[in-house]
C-alpha cells in the first residue's frame, strides 16, 4: 500500500512539474450566418438559373445558412499539430442525421456532421530556414486561385528562404484510388519568389499534374473534356491518362500611389487515350492577369483584367485546366476555381461563400462548370471596385464586372453570343464589437446572349432566363 502511494505521489509531482513545459493550446476560428433573399441562390449548391414557373413567377428563395470553423493548434513556436474543424447547416434542413454533410439545423438537431477541414503537423527544421507541413492542409495556386484555391490536400509542403529568395516545394496526393499506382492522381508544385524589397516580389512557378484516375474507363472514342452532358460532373477523363505541365510567373510592385500585380502561365500536356479507339488529346493553353490597387481619396480602389485562352476539338483543348475540370465519379482531380478577388457575387465564385456556392462559372456550383475555362471556350473578365471607411465602425464597398467567352465551340457562333453579362454589387459592414460584424449585401446581373441564347443548335427557342439578383444579411464573429 505504501509503495503504491509513493508511486502515485511521484506521478503527480512529475505531472505538475511538467505543466510549464507542456505544449500550448490555441483555438481560433469564426461563426458566420447569412440570411438570403434571391432569385438565383437557392441553397442547393448546384446550377440555379431559372425561368418563370406557374404560381411563382418571381422564383424568390429565402433561407438562412451558417458555418462555424475552429482551428486547434497544439505545440510551440517550432512544432505544432493542427486540427481544423468545420460545421455547416441551413436552418430547418434535417435533424437526427448520421454522416450527412451540411445538415442538422432542423427541430431536434442532433446530427453528426462535424468535418475535418485540415489535420497536419507543422515544424521547423533546427538551424535552417526550412519548415514542413505534413498531412491534410490547405493550399492555393500562385495565380489568384484561377486553377485551384483554398483547396485541401493530403501531402507534404516545404518552405524555405535564402534572402532575398523564398521557395516552396510540395508533393500532394489527390487520389490513391486503389493499391495500384496506375490509377492515382498526384500534384507536384514548385515556386521561387525573389523579394528584393518589401515593395517588390517576382515569382517563378511550376506545377505538374499526373492523373491516372481514368484507368479502366470508357472504350469508345470521346473527348475527355466533352461538355455535351448537361451535368458538368460527367465531363470525365474515363479511358485517358493525363500529364499536365504548368509553368508561369507572377509579380507585384509599387508604382507611386498604386500597387501593380499580375501573372502569366502556360499549360501543355496530353490526355493519353490508352483504351482501344481513344485518340490522344493535346492541351495547349495560357492565362494572363493584370491588376492595379490604389488609394483614391478616402477609398481603396482596384481595376483588374483576366484572360484565359479557349478553343477545343476532338484532339485539341486550348483552355486552362484547373482542378475543377473533367471530374466525374472516380475520375478527375475534383475541386473548383477560387478566383474571388474581383468581389463578384453571381458571375464568379463569391469571396463570401460558406455552404451555398452558386455562380455562372468557376465555383463548385457553377452553371457552366467549376473551373474558369468555360468548358473549353476560355474566358475574359474585367472588373473594378472600391471600398472605404465611412466611420471607424462602418465600411462600404461597390464593384462592377463583365465577362465573356473567348472562343465559341464549333458551330455556336451562328446562333450564340459570347457575352455572359455584367454584374454590379454593393455592401455595407458595421463593426458591433471586437471581432463581431454585421453586413448587408446585394448584387444584380444583366445576363448576356451566351446565357439567354438557346444552349441547343439550331436555336429554335431560347430559355427565358431571368436576370439573377441576390441579397443577404450577414453576421460574422471571428475569434
């Protein structure tokens, strides 16, 4: 008995003495809720252009959604484990559900839908400038999310620097479909940034995507990026293997009162048809972007232009390919573009998306696909906007943007316009207390001929799509 007591006391003393040296625990995150009224955003997360319907000509949708994220960090300044959790729901959706994403807001609640957003180990290598992230972590491309943005990867990322140069290497496993190496998808990235001063950055980047998930797919001749199916998720690369190379550059510098930034990249590669009767499809595409940010009186203003090449045929594809292209069941990398910095709400992916991601093109619920290549047609987009503080607690903003296809598909030019349309949006945000904000936002888009013309040739009739509009009230607490 005495011996057991001594062992117990010793264990307690060791624990107490070790407390000051134990790893710190830090929690950060946010809660966000949005109440919608819209004829476009409908809470489904899928394509949502609509025409008048009997009994509800306005097709107005009203709903409330919420998201909560909490990031736990366990460790010290040199090593930490990170667990990032997420919970999403719409008010009144379902309750008592097991393993169903984004639900549990109905009477009774009690749904099991906590998701792991990230789970990784981060550490610095002693006596070097290197740090490593190992596990499921977040990443974006060097091109404002055009190819992928805010994506969650399982892999290893290494960062280092040798002043004035910073560099990053990553090995990211997108899919490990079976125990066979032949049907995996892997992304390799490398980036080198030259930072001679705080007012200038120049970068060189290179990505390589090897996607063999199409192994065992179709045996009939198809275009791996065929958009003939109305469901973008079925434009898959079944029967093909892809090797895709993307080198590019990005830069930022200050020129007087303005900050100029931009990027350029080129893509080439091949969808190799390995099944009988499948011809290879060559990929040759590029993207360009130029942006200016400047202080104009009390306002912070921007102007930006984006150009993505386009064109496709049976054996050639000339639009940039992101992680949201050619995805289907068991094939394709999956994902979506996340180009949000022109602050569009309807036309492109919204900067404020939580559960409901719906847009014309370039978001996970895109009417014309999850990536900005517009199903091979390419895209050009210009936008401008400004925001300013009215008082220390009130901030307003306004933005305008236009988009169009670069090149229509074969035969479309006789009956379809390239014009996607023009969007205007505005918002006001009020800071209630530290970390707590309330905002009101609205957007309207005049649809162009690309959307309003019939999607089927010859154009015997055109859908009476209504110009989309959306409004929402937003409360956000960041901690």
